[in-house]
């Protein structure tokens, strides 16, 4: 995980800061998401946080299964938030995901 564009280097540095104990396989997946075109307009730290939470939610929790079982997005997110925060904590991340009780935002 060395070399690359300036943005790639910034992302790797930001990921090491955000989640210093993230496993390499998860780090690679997160960086792939963070460097995707739809997040390019965001600052590295924001793109990385969105990529990290997306990866954890979809790859490491039962979120997608809950959606398939008929739960709506907000309910599924509610049920996986603690698992997500546990994983982030294991990775040395000081940020947490929260469930916004206000459906407007």
C-alpha cells in the first residue's frame, strides 16, 4: 500500500489515522470505495469515513440480510449500529456511527 497518486497517499494516511488496526483486506476494500468516482468531490477524510462505514455495514454486519428480510433501511441500520461501532472500536477508531432519530436528516 505505497505509491500512487496524491489522493491515494492522502487516503492511506487518513485511514491509518482513522482506524490504525484495520485488517489489510478491509483496508484495501475501504480504499477502493473511498477512491471511487462518486466520492471524488469530497475531502479525503469525509470520503474515507463514508467508505469505512459503508464497508463495515455491508460486508461485516447483517444489514443486507435485514433488508432482504423486509426491514426498511432505517430499521436495518438501527439493528447493526452497535456491531458497526464494536468493529470500528476494535480497529482503533475513535469515531462512532449513530442512528439519527430524525428521518429528515
